[in-house]
């Protein structure tokens, strides 16, 4: 698992890469009272049918976004709200 890995990091596969993607603040009486964060989580592996996809989509507040392949690696992208 890697959090916003830099270009000098060598990843081993399969792996999960995640980064903070979006923030949403709800306001009342001109002040924020609730903050929620969205993280983009990418599962990267050599196989197109990684069983971890089924486990990730079952997480609370998780949404499957897309699948793509690049450099002979399969990427499954999710949004998770926290």
C-alpha cells in the first residue's frame, strides 16, 4: 500500500495506491460544521481479475469508478469517502 508515492519509489505488484482527491465541507450559520474527504484508491496488478476488487467494493462508502490497462498492468479505480 502506497500513499501518494513519489517517482523515486519502486512498487511491487499487486499493490494499492491511494491519494486524497476531494474535500466537501457542509456549512451552517456561516461556519463549516462537517468535513468529508474523498480518497482515490487504485488497485494495480498483473491480472485483470484480481479478487481484491470484490473486497474493496464492499467497503462502506466505496464506489467503483473504472478499469484500465497500461504498461501491461491492470488498474481498478475506486472512490472512498471518509
